[in-house]
């Protein structure tokens, strides 16, 4: 993924009486590339800070990098702090194109969006200039409205972050994310999935 800048998934699904083509495309920049597994951990920590006070969540978050290192049980060396800064930039520069794949709930109704968007609209790090011209003394993220709608509609399954963070290995964490979502969506009823599909996910 260091040299590849576009990943896409295109498939067809029947909705009602209509067959629709669905697209999920993720585009990276040459400078930052795709977010790494470490960047995913940073995003989960940011999401935990954003949601820990309950819902609805605010449109922006102010935090210190030391909060991230504390949540993820990392040391606060200069190298780790720089990795966190790079991770935030990588997440902020990813562009997602959705055609019928990204949805949220509005007044109890599922709505799909055909949009180009990212998870973070703005990332301002300590020492950089804020929109009001002041110098930031903390780190600042303004979140994309579609990501906030998804969170605030509770359409996603909130993760038990301390448990997620305690799991060893990226595969274990990904399995927890996927299986907890399925159990949430099916109300813990048994379900079947083909191994190759689980492997792909």
C-alpha cells in the first residue's frame, strides 16, 4: 500500500425491486499514503476521546498527544509523538467516495449517501495557526459532518475501547470490530459467513 493510491470495491446489490451498483473507493495522497495499522489505533483513541462523554458528540475535539499515548499505553518519546502526528495527517488526507454504501439514520430511516468525504475536515497540531489567527496550544480536529451523523445516529456499534486496546494483534482487533457489529445487528442470533469472505474483510 505504500505505492498504491486508489483502492476500490464495486459490487451489485438488490434493494427493493432494483439492482444498484455500489462503490466504495478510498484515495490516498502520495505524501502520506494510506493510514497504517498504527494510524488506525490513533483514530480509535481519538474516537474514544470524542465519544466518552456520550452522544451527540461535538463537531470538534481538542486534545494533547499525551492523552493519546496514555490511552494506547505508549511511551511519550519524540519518535512516538511524531508517529502520532503523521498518523493524524494520513487520516485527514484520505478521501472516501461512496455510492450507496455509506449510510446513517435520520428520523429512524436508513439513508445512503453518494459523496466524496473524509473522516477529518481539519487537523491543526500544537504550534500551528487556528482559524481565528491564534496559535494552537493543543491539537484540534474538526470532524466531517457525515462521520458525525453516523456516530450520532448510533448506526455504528460503539466499541468497548479498553477491551479493543487490550487485544493482541491487528487481526484480533479487526475480528472483534466485525463480530461485535454482526452480533449487535443480529441481536446475538447465530449467523454464518464463508471463510474466504471473513478473510477478505
